C-alpha cells in the first residue's frame, strides 16, 4: 500500500473512507437469514448452522475471512 498514492485519491478526507465492520456484517447476515426463514425460503435449522459455521467457527474479524466464511457455508 502506497499511502502517498491513496492520500491523493481520497478527496473527502479520512473520515469518509469506509472499511469492513464485523458487527455490521453479522447484522446483515442475520437479517438476511431471518427474512429467508420468515418467507419460508430457508431450511429448518439454518439459523443455528449460520451461527455455528459463520459466526463461531469462521474468522469474520476481517473482510477476507468473512467472505471466506460465506463462500464455505454449505
């Protein structure tokens, strides 16, 4: 990462840069699962499996880990 290069590209200032937020990721996944369950599109036990495989076993502390946890979820 070249800080000089990126400092020129970021025009709105440092506070405007968005980053990965593990809490927001978890919130969005849970919201999607809840909607799927309510709409009858999710199999029984999906919520437990998502909690176990993604939130407990997966490393969602960073974006790459969160993406991997979603991709590996079966």
